[in-house]
C-alpha cells in the first residue's frame, strides 16, 4: 500500500509518498512559489539524488501535476504509474467543531471545509485547492482529510469557551480550537511507547516548539487544554506572533498609532514575537548568536519564550493533577538543548530533572531525564506526515 501525503500552503505544497508496509518514505519534496515567478519543484526520491525542476506553476493544480510527473518519471520516479497510489492524505488546518477525527472526503466534507474558511482564511483555501487538484488528477483514488484541530475537540467547555457573550459562540463559533493537533497526538503516542506505559494511564505535556509553537495538556490520551486559541496567534511568544496579550492592547495601539484592523493584525502576526522583542530575527538560532554577542534584547526574547513555556507546563500540571512526562518536539524543541533547560528551570518541585549530558541530544528520540527524576523529560522528533499517512491507512 502506497499513500501520498499532501500539505498545501498558500504558495507552496509539501508531499511525501509512503510505502505503508514498513512506513518508509519512497520520495518527498516541495513545490515553491506557486503562482509566483520563479516557481520550482524540489524532489527527493529514496536512494537517489535530489532533483530540482524549475518550471512555472500558476496554481496548485499545476503543482500536483508536477508532483505526479516526478513520482512516475523513469529517471527519478519511484512508482511506475499513479495506479500504485492507494490513497491521498491531506493536512487540513481547520475542521471547526464538525470533525473530531479524520474523514474520507466527499461532497459533504468539502462543503464543511469551505464553511470553515472564515475561521482559517490563510490556511483552508489552499488546503481545499490541493484536494480538488488531486481529485481531478486521480478521480478514483480516495482522499482523506486529517485536521490540525480534530485532536483538541476533546477539550471540555470550560477549557475551550471564552468569557464573551455566549450568543457570539452560538452564532460564529468563537472558541478555542487549538492547532498542531497531528503533532501533539503523534508525540504523545510515541511517549507512551518510550515510557512503556499505556497512553490511557498517562498525563503528558507536549511542547511543539518551532516558528509557530503550542503547548498541550494530554490526559489519558486526550487533549484537555492547549495554548493556541481561536487562531494560531494565541499562546506562547513565537517567531513573529505575539502570543496571548491583553485584548485591550489592540484597540489602544489602533488609537495611538492610527492603525487599521488589518494593519494591527499584520503587526501581531508578522512583526511581533521574537522578532518584535529582539529587533533582530524570528529565528532562534540567530537570537542565540546575538545573545552570545551581548544583545540584551535577544536574551530577553529567549527568556520570554522559555518563561511562557514554563508557565504552561505548570498550568497543565495543575489542571491534570500532576504529570508523568514533558515532551519537547518540532524544530526548536528537538534541537535546542539550552531552551529545554531554560523552559524547565525551577520545575524541580514537579519532579522534572534533566541530565545535562543526555540533554546534548539533537533531533533524536531520547529520555533526557536523570535516573531519579519522578517526571520524565523526553525529546521526540515529530512526524506529522507519517501520522497523516497512518490516519489515512486506518480510514481506508
């Protein structure tokens, strides 16, 4: 069984083709600058050199056509023809309240995805375009939607509702949705395997830390609290996003700076967070270099990030009545040993103790706790694409 995983962005499309008999990646790649001058496909087949194809792609349909051509190419392809593809799994950012699990895409599901576009205007439209492109290119192949929001649908009302007039929730579905659900679910399941315990018996805090970051409390295998909210803007400080702020700040800035809603929204999403505090970069590698050179603002941005992570770990430990493990994942979580230390500083009272030597690990799965730690601290590389493939296999 071969499953193609598609992750369509506004001007990009990532893909991986899996052989599900052993969960190996046969090929993966990226279509860049779709609809923009200079578009190209970067295709990496198993055991072959990466191929870069510079070719115009006016839309996602063109991108899908190029991907399928690359996968079946006689020189750098990995399958003879498209009949070898059993199913396609699509990452869909927002499923609203309608989906608490992945779904086989039919007309009703497509309508639901379109209805969610107001909730995720930057993410759902390209997801839908990618699905339609695959349906046209492979009309007889089942398509599966795997939702970032689905995992968090197990949160109780007291966790997902905002204290605004209830009628606004009923009319517009304004609530906490949470994101990165595929990643949080995957690493929690891996954590249970590493710990050798049933997931249903564990209380875990998962920290997905990258340019976009979120923290989730997972009790008995279910999400009970998460840091992102109605949009991916909420929660911890991120690369360019502010994280959670007092909502009155928005109207105050609009008044003082004479900004429109669109302008202040742009500022909070693209000019805040680490780059806003440091004035240097949204990339934490750059911030660490700047801190080493004496930049106080770079150090402040890192400290604010670690402080917010630490705060959420403590909050979720309280909500769940204790924790068994903290998991660090995604680009920063997997590779930044110092950030892991700063984020757990002062949490010894919960039972967290990190072994300095083990913590030097980067990008590999490992329990980095001391032997006597009561709460385990784990580094687990996320694999959202494999998780999507497994969800797709399960449904078909």
